C-alpha cells in the first residue's frame, strides 16, 4: 500500500459494521513496546484473516528502536 492506508481482512470490516463505525475511518496504530504510534485509514478489506498490510514507511516508524 502507498500513502497512509492499510489493508485489513474482511472480518475487520464486519466488526466495524457491527459497531456501526462510519466512513471515513481513521485509526491509530501503536507499538507500545517502542512507544511509537502513527495514524492510518483503510485502503481495502482484502487481507488474509489475521493479517494486516502496512506501507514500509509505517512499519519503519513503528519498529524503529530509540538510541
């Protein structure tokens, strides 16, 4: 994915619909161990269940170690 959009599995869409979450959707993704966070939207709900696809730059932000 490009930009700040992620790809989620269809089950996530079903759960969001059950909770009556409306578009546009924006989410905060957090790596609590590294105390890093970023924000994103959803590109599509086509990922394999249990997986989520993020852009490389987003992974770099969330996984970078301090120091």
